[in-house]
């Protein structure tokens, strides 16, 4: 598999962090406020030179394109995050507003949706499962990081001019995603002269902005934004140029799960796009992607584990009895 990183740190030991044990529902007892604040400090991203991270999607929206409100309720959202952790997710990405065009949601209301989920998951999940919030508002990022988020997944590529500074000051990590429209605004019939070059230029400029704001390079992830303000043909062309984005030398996130480019490639509705999504994920990993944002955690974790074994980054789980 392509590896865009110079470092050669060891991969995970066999079976480490592959599942998350079911945790109790015990809440923190309120002792030692300073210790509690320290325990919620953003945790660094794991090294991905010999590892692929699986990011589970949990949406607190009524109109998400795939789950369509299944995790709208607070208890349902927390339960989905815990289940994703047990299924082997490395990160849980919590969103309160979908990317697609629509009426703006006040940032305070968005915070009310995502912050309680982050707080509960930070209490309940083991420390190796990191937490992400999908938002383009710096104020929501501030509140989420205070509650325990480690990563801000900004699908608008720093549309809020305060976002980079907010993430830097909090010591969190950042996903910089390419999209062309203003947040929640439609962009009918998007046009690109050279989609690969234009996405690369956008990511390079936003990366420079993040670095200037003080976010260390090791806390930045890039996402070329498949399907975001792109047609299926444009997305496929962009993905074929994936090496242009791994050339930045940073971890690359591939958000491919159940998307329309998969459906239109196979003429399948979103409920029948699992196999196509897994094929796209494997293809992207082979070309340098190191984070996969997905709906189907268990299937993707198994895919990733097998790719890691084939690459020699982890040992087989065993027992090794075949022709032994």
C-alpha cells in the first residue's frame, strides 16, 4: 500500500484495540475538577504510517442521508457510539447538521445536539477511542472540545475564519475538507477545469492557513471531499488522482461510505451500497488513505484488519492451525 509518511513506527500488536469491551454506565463522580478537565484534554491522533483508522458516523439529525434520523435521540446517538466502539472503531464522528443544502441551524442549537453525545462518549468509551465533531462553526468546536472532543471535522475547509485558531488554541486536531459552496448553500452543476488540481490547490491553501494559525502538522488530516459539490464523474476523476493529496505527507481521510458516486457507479440505492463502499475503501487505502469515515463499522474494521495483515503491519489473529 502507498505510504505517504516518512516515519516507520511499529503497527499495533496483534489484536490490540480491535474491539472495545462493553463499559459500565457509571458516570464521573465529580471529584477533582482539575483532573476531570485534564482527562478531557484533546488526545493526539495515532500514527498512521502502519495503520488505518476507522471513523464511525453518528448523526444527531433528523434528515441524515443514510440513517434518516435513527440516531436523532440523545440515548440513541450515545448507544450508536458505544456500539461503534465495541465494533472496533478508532474514532467516533458526531454531527449535528448534515452537509447538504438547507436552512441554517444556529450554532447554539448545534452545540446542544453534539456536546452531550461527546461528553457521554468521553466518559463511557475506552481512552483509545477518539472523538470527533463534524462542524464548521468555531463556537461549536470550542464547546465540543471542552466536552472531550479530540478532532474537529470541518467539511467546509475552514469557512469560519475563527476555526483554525480555535482548534490551535485548544490543542485539538483538524480535518480539512474540500468543498466549493458556502455552508448549507446549493451549488448546482459544479464546474472544474481540472478537479484534481483545483482540489489540491484548495487543500494546500487551507493547510497553510491551519499551520499559520498554530496547528501542528501532526494534528492535521486532509479530505478531498468525494461527492461534496462534485458530480459522480468529477468524484471518480478526483479519486483517481488520490496520490496528489497523499503527496502533502499528511494522513488522508476517505469519506466514501454509501455515497452517491457509489450508487451511480453501480445503479444501486443507498441501502445496497455496502459492497461498493468497501471496494472503494480498499482501493483508497491501497493509494494512501489512512482514515475511513464509515456507516458500516464492523465490516470496514474487518476489511482494514485484513489489509493490514496482508501488508505485514499486523500479525494474523489466529489460531494458526491451517497446515501448521
